C-alpha cells in the first residue's frame, strides 16, 4: 500500500496545484512573460478561463481512476505474494478469479468452454492453488473509464472490502459529475467551453475536497482489508 498511497498523494498535489493556478487565473487579466529579454503580456479572456476550468475534470478523474485501480492492484499483489491457495481464499475472491478466467472464453465455442472450465477446475482442486495469478483486471471487471461511487460500491461488495466513508465525503456523489464531464470531454460530446461554463471555481474546490476525502477512506478500507487478510477464507 505504500506505493498506492504515494501515487495518491502525488495526484492530489497535481489537482491542488492546478486549482491554485485557477484561483490566480480567475482574478488575473493577463499573464506576464519574458521573450527575447523583453516583458510581454498575454491577455486572459473569459472564454479561456472557462476552458481552463473544464480541464480540472480531467485531473480529477485521473485521480479517481488511478486511486481505485491502485487499491485493487494492492489487493491482487497481496493475494499473490502471500501464496494464498484457492481453498484458502474467501468465496468472493474465488468467484472473482473464476469469473476473470471465464471472461477470456466469452467468444469461444461451447466445446472449448467446457474443456477449459474442466481443466481449470481440475487444476484448482488438484493443486489447491490458483492456476493463474489474481490480477487487477479480475477485480475491476471492466470498470475503466466509468468509475464513480456506485461502481466503487459494486467492486467493494464483489471483492469484500468496506465502502463506508466519512460524512465529509458526502457518499462520493461528486464522482459521478467528474466521470460524466470527463467522458463528455474525452468522447467529444461537449466542448471544453460547454463543460467549464457550468461550474465555478468554488464548485470545483468542493468537488476536490469531497473526492479526496472519499478516496482516502476507500484506501483506508482497502488497507484494513489487506492487513486483516479479509481476502482469505474464514477458518
């Protein structure tokens, strides 16, 4: 979890620095810069300020997805490094792993599916180990690009860690706005101006505060899950 927390703090710092820059931009009318030893000024018009506000959604979603995937990676790494066997894994982890393996066979014919399933089950029962390592892909099951609080709760329930957060996180409701705006920008549904004009800097700061609190609590829950070996079967 050390690397996960370090990455989280790095991305939070990036968001904080950008919002501090926006705070300056909101009140500034121009930016002074030096070119060929002479002082020049770049005028900051209202349209550019709106576009810069929209950019905040890309940074915020980057923080959200990287943190959630980082937490799941920490779980997968711990399960694999602890040499937890198939029978020693919790029912949730067994189910997650098996579904991950079977997902690879989705496009295969019925006979091949049966053959592969039989081989996987036989190997798992014979050697009492996971025939293939548990991966982050198994745990997230297609969540990339669509992570919000609802999706985090689904993942938490499937894997077995808590999704409870403090009141100050407001249930992670801001994650849905972040996801929707990020996707609208990434897929060209909205222009940056259309996205940024609907939000003030004050609203973006509120989103940042609640999102950081939410992600902190989710990482603490994952840390507790790993520390207490909740991925293992109850004796």
